């Protein structure tokens, strides 16, 4: 099992949900109005006057095979909308209850 | 859930709500009456008191003054003027606008009730009369006839006036100058004397003969008959055969002592319409009724009535106020369409896409119709003010939608779906959009708070712009994202075709402009102090222009009407007066093809009574002209009026004349009025005459005239009380007797076909023509003796003192002047200078009144409004930027807008009047908006870590298009307003000129000046920070 954490410009919310639905990743948690900025490039998404954009974040715990598909989907999404900003991170899940 | 995400997620709800708004708006528009201005009820109440037999001076002391003293405590009273003339005291009270006149009337009645017992015994109950807009005639008709002339008044009364009166909203239809049938019994006094009879006795007999009396009922068998005695004259000729007395056993008939003529009443007024004899009809409306509707109904009904009239009767229209209203309103609606087209073109030019343009333009109808809903539900009309407000709003309502749509497009281009771009794109700019709307509202909302005449005018402007702008913001936050989510899509593919190609060309050109501007900014930032110096000097230099720009009150429009009042030597008889009138008519007919209809009234209307012009008499002529439409003539109404003045000045018999053009219909009376206060008639007269002489020499004055008329020659019968008493006579009987013989005694009424005609007895004309005729008048005394007038009275020739005018309880008179070709402000300054040269006698004070006073009041209000707007805009911005200095930098655009206004007025030769002043106030909101866009984005870039200079240049480059776009939409929306020459355009033109001048100039200046000051301010802050750092470092080092 892997946890996939996706942070993305909230303008991409529907696309991300769509992707997860398509991949049959049923379980997830979502945060709205998340602030953040990238390490290297891209506009900060701070919800301020200077940086008005905001992020949303999704955490989904899935099988490893599915996790890879999700990452592929995210990178595809990133290609079509590079300026908006989307990042995904994964890590191992040790235990679930 | 925010408004935009709801709107995007529920597109159908959003759509139907806005459709409902549009339907409501169209419904309101269809049902809205049309008028020239918002309804203004003139706040005047008059009190008329009749004191028969009292002279002007008596009236002043005994009636006017006590009334004035007590009436002055009525609340909200602004001015009180009075006129005391023979027999009549007329007090006119002017209240503050929007005073409740019903309450005021009650208060006045209370006051009168309290002091009535202190007034002289002989007065009649004072009448309180509320002046209302209903008194202003809606239409003036003329009727001319040949063979039907003697019966004209009667025919019209039955067939025209009665039907017209039945039209809803028609208040009164007045008839002037028509002949009236009268049965005259012209007595030969010598014959009457021979039978030892008096006029009164003759009258008594006639009255006693002309009687029908029910005499009870009689029962004949089974029938009950009412019995009636019928003595009434069935024919006027029967009067001849009435026995009045018997002499030596023979009956004496009326025909033995008098001539009975069934004829027309002797006229005091002669009406000519285009030279033909006829009469004038005036249609007045009821208070609150709509002029245009009434005029339409009247015209419709006239068409039908004319068919039923005898063929020789011609009904013409001397003037129809609705014509001017209709024309100028429809012209303004055209202007509105043009403005809409211009705005669309500008948006298409900059956006370059049909769908996006459509979405933006859609906010125009949506927000503008809400203005109609507002107008309809508050019972207002579609008028010049409301329509020009819409033109102003037109260019501004698209601004918010543009900003929102731009940001949505940006998101779509970055790769988001249209739906989400719409939601989040709107979210990002939502606050900024609301804030910029608030600055506009800060300017327009205070307009709804002004009081007085200006308030009545500009309240609508304030509300309409506030409402439409607010609705446009709501639409920009709901309708625009919704439509964007549905209509816009991302297309990375290269667009081909004519449209995209032209838009590519435009885009290239605009990019060039961006770079050019960025370079200018680069230079400006490098030469900060130079830029500041140049800008500041331009501003101060422009202030010198104020010396060359005239000021005025309200623009006057060419409404194709001229009226002339002419006075010939006082006391001239009507026949002589008409000769001059005919001569003038002839000149006009021959030399003035522009004049379509001439209505001439010579003399005075005996039925006008207390409402008539106090100076009218047998020696006065009133002419009213209707000109052909302005497009069909080369001279405007003022040029024609001035040419007419020249024509009149060559008539030796004309003492004074006034040529008036009736423009916007504001400020009754002459535009220039100097009031001269002082108790003594002679000194005030002399001073006024001297001033009038000087005023005539001032350029631009016309028809300078004194309000106090010349003294009138008068014959007075002065009785010797002692002798009169000896003969057993008293003043009452004697004065009545004289009146009955000269003016005539209405003995009874002759009835025919349901109408009654006066039967008037008096001396034959040849027996009342000379001094001795009057001296020989015989009066019957109680002892039954005939006494001649000369035995107890003498006749003297007098000059009666003029009417006594008072204002705010002081005697005064005014020197009036019309204006031609020069502004009110300049002429007033010259008059002021002339007065200062004169020696003002002690006891005399003077004051400017008329339009100059209205103007000063209005300007004082407007200056206050301007300051309030500036303050509120500052408040809105200070909170938006959370800074005290930022709003200052942004508002530096404001002074340059005034520079622009001055320049535009100077170049166009316009004057600073109420309308152009309002234009200047509106500018505060508009120009600040530009500045905000620029400064806000610069702030943003600085916040993103750019250096100030880079930020300024970058912001300039990227914000130039939105600034130009919003500026051009507003500017082009105003161009039709400024350049139109259509009928009525004079009224709204100054606003267009002011806004265009101010906006274009201030945009040009602020594009450079504001960024430069921004850098200066930034540099100051950095220096401060460095100083602080240095200090801290020094401290550390120590």
C-alpha cells in the first residue's frame, strides 16, 4: 500500500477528481484552500492579494500498482496545464486499521 | 458557496434570473412616461388680498406689510417678495425645494387667520394660492376664423374646450382674446335726464322685467298644471320695447332713451395669429400629469375635432412643449445606441474574440435595464437626466466584466477547464472588482444626498449610476463566469480566417504600443523630478485658463420659441398699439422665413385678473413665435432673437422691449437681475436708471430694463366731502354711479340656447369722451334730485405711483437683462465693476439675483459634493490598500482631470455650468479607477519581489491595455453626447465635453506621472529603511 499525496492548483480540482475516478481510486481525503509554493519554480499559491491562487490537496492510500498509475496521470495533467501547478508525492504505508 | 461558484454550478438559475431582470426592465421602460427633466414642483405659494379702492401705497402699509411681518415666520421660507398695486396685494413666498407645501399652506392659513382682524375692514378674504408645475402651459393653440369670428369663442368652447377638458390629465384650457357677445344699451344721458331717470333705475327696471317665475300649481279637473310666469326676454330686440316710465300719460320705451345693440364686447386685447384675427387657447396640465401623454392625446383629439368645425376656422399650434421633449429624448436615445456600438467596437478591438465580446457586452443591457426598473418603481420619468446618466454608466458597466473575463481567459489558457477557470478566475479578482466599484459608488452615491434644486436634478444621476454599476458588478461576478464556463474553450490550435488575422494585426500594434509606453516609463523613472516639474507646471498653468472660461448656470437649448414683450408709451389706446403690432408682423413676415407662426396679442386680457402681468395695458404687445425645426434653418434661436432686437430698436414709439428665448425652462425671468433695495422711490429709481445705462454699455447685455414700470397718467375724481354730504351723497353711491356710466352696469342677463349674455347699460360713447362729459354726470340723491358731478367734485390729472415691490420686507426694484453671446459669469463681473465705480447713495443696497444667484447656490452645493466625493474615494482606497500614502498617489490623477476639463472647455468655447461641473465630479470616480489598476498591479509586482523600477515598468506594460480599454469605453460612450448637434443637445453637450477632456488628458498624464510619483514614494521608503539599518549597524558596531 502506498499513500499518494497530490497538491494542485484548485483550478484543477475537477480534473484530479476525474482522474481518480477513472483509475477507480475510491478512497481519498481532500483538503481545500491549501497554501503553498514550489521549491524551484511556479507561482506561490497563497490566497493573498499578491499571490491570489490557492491549492487543494488529496491524500489517497492505494495499491502500489495504482499509485504508479496515479503518478502517471498527474504527470500527464501537469503536461497539459504546466502553468497551473500540480505535484504528487508517495510514501509507504506501514499499517492500516 | 460564493456567488460565482453558485452561478457557474447553476447556469439555468443564473440565466433565468437575469432574463427576469431584463423582462422587468423592458416592462418598466414600456410603461414609463417621458419628460424633459425630473419632476420639480416649484416651491412657491402666493397670498392675494384684494382691498377695493385702495392705492398701491395704502395697500403696502395696511395690507402687505402686516401680512409680510407675520408670514415671515413660516418654516422653510427662503424668500418673500410682494407687489402692492392698486386694489391688490400679492405676496409670493419662495420655499426651500422639497418643502412640504401642504404643511406650508396650512401654516400660512393659520397666520392669516390670526392677523385677519388687524387688517382693514374693507379687505376681501386673502386667497392662498399654490403655484405648481401644472400652471406652465403644455400647448398653446391658435384659432382663426373669417365669417365665424363673432361666434368663435362660443363654438370653440362647446366643440373644442369641453372635449379637451375631458382628456385625463388636462387641467384647464384657457381661452384668450375671443370676442364675446354682449347686449349693450347705450344711453343718451340727455334724454334720460329729460325723463328724470338714472342709469340705475333703468337697470333696475330691466332686471325686474327679465324674470321667469314659477307661480304655483293649478288643478283643472283631473290634471295638475304647474303655473309659470314668463317675462324673460326671448329676443334681445325686445328690450327696445320695454316701458320704463310714462311721461304725460304716454309710455316711454327703452328705445326712446337708448340704443340697444346686440353686439360684441369691447375688447381690451387683440389677438392676431399670422396676421389673422382669432384667439389663443392655452392647455394646462394637472399637477403630476405627463406633458407628452397629454400633448399626444390633445393632438389626436384635435384631428377629429377639426373635421367637425366650420371650414373657415383654422386651428394652429403656436407651441407644443412636448415636441421639444420628444425630439430631444429620441435624440438622446439615438446617442445611447451609438454609445453602445462604440463600446462594443472598443471591446472587440481589444479582446479580439466574438464570444468574449458578447459576454462582456451582455452586461450592458442587464445592468442598464435595472435603471428603468428603478425609475419605474420610484415613479420617475424617462428624461434628459436619466438618459444621460445611462450614457455615463454605459462605458463603466463593462469594466468589471472585462477584468473578470480577462482573468478567466488567463486560467483557461493555462490549461484549466472552463468551469473551474470561471470559478477560481473570478474568485481571484472578485475583491478588486468590488473595491473599484466602491470607488465609483463613492462618487455617485453622495449625489443622492444633495438638497435643493441640484438635488432634484442629480439625485437620479446618482441613483442610476450607483444602481447600474452595482448590478454590473453582480453580473460580472455571476453572469460573466457562468457564460464563460459555458461559452469559452481553450484552443491551442492556431486560429485562421479574417477575424483572427485582423486581431493578430491589432495585437501586434498593441504590443508595440506596450513597448513604447514601457520605454517612456523607463525615461520617466530616470527623470523623476523633471516629470514632476512639468506635470505640476501644466496643472498650475491650466488654472490660468479659468480667467478665459465663462461660467453659467444651466445650458440653454434652442427650442424654437421666441417671445417678445413690447411696451409703447403708457396710456396709448389699443387701436394705436395694434398699428405698431401690424408693422412688426409685416417685417417678420417679409424678412424672417424661419418664423413659422406668429401670435400677437395687443393690449391686456381683462380676465387674467391677479395672475396677469401687472404691467400689461392697452399699450403693450406680446408676440410669440414658433420657428421651424433647428435643422431647417441656418440661424439659431439666439441669432434670430438678436436680429429681432435690432428691428425693434428702430421703432421710435417703442419704449422698451424684451426678447426672450425660452431655453431649458429654468430660472424664471431674466438671467441677469440686480436687486436694488431702498425705501425712497426717487433715489432707487435714479440709481437703477444709472445702473441700467451702464449695463446697456456692457457687452453681452440685452434688453436692460427696470422692473418698476413708468408712472401712469390717470384722471382722478376728487370729491369735496362737505359738499357731497350737503347733497346727501356718499362716496359709495357716487363712485358706483360713475362706474355704471363709464364702465357700464350689468343690469341683467339675456338667456338664449342655454347660454347667458350680459346686458350692459352705460352712456353712449360720444357722451363719455371728454372732461365735461364726466363733469356733467348726474347722480341721483336720496331726495330724488339729480346732482351733477362738478357740483361736488373736481377732476384732476395725476401720475399714479408705480407698483410697490418688496422683497424680504424691504422695498426693492430689479434691473433685468437678457444675455447674448457672453457668459453669465463675465457679464456679472462687469456689472459688479460698474457698480463699484458708481456712488451708492445712503440707504441703498444691492444684490445679484436671478440665474447668477441660482448658479452661486448650485456651485456651492457642487463644490461641497466634489469635496465629499474626493473624501469618500480616499476612504475607500485607504481601506483597500491599507495605506494613507497610496490613495494620495492614486488621486494625483484627479487634478489633471480638472486641467483636462478646463482645456476642453477652453478649446470648445464652452462655459463652466452646472452640467459641466457635474461632468468634472463624475471624473473623480472614473480617473481614479485607471490609476488604481496601475498602482494595484505595481504593488502586486513589488510584493512578488520585483524592484520598484522594474515593477513600475512591468506593470505599465501589462496594464496599459486594460487602462486604455476602460478609458476608451467611457470616452467613446461620451463622444456622441459631446458632438451631437441634434435638438436639445445644448443641454447635455457640456457634460460630454467635460468628461472627454478630463478623462483623456488625465489618462495621458497619469500614465506617466503616477508611476513616477510611485517610484519617488518607493525611493523615500527605501531610504528610510536604509537609514534605520545604518543606525542599527552603527549601534551594533559601537
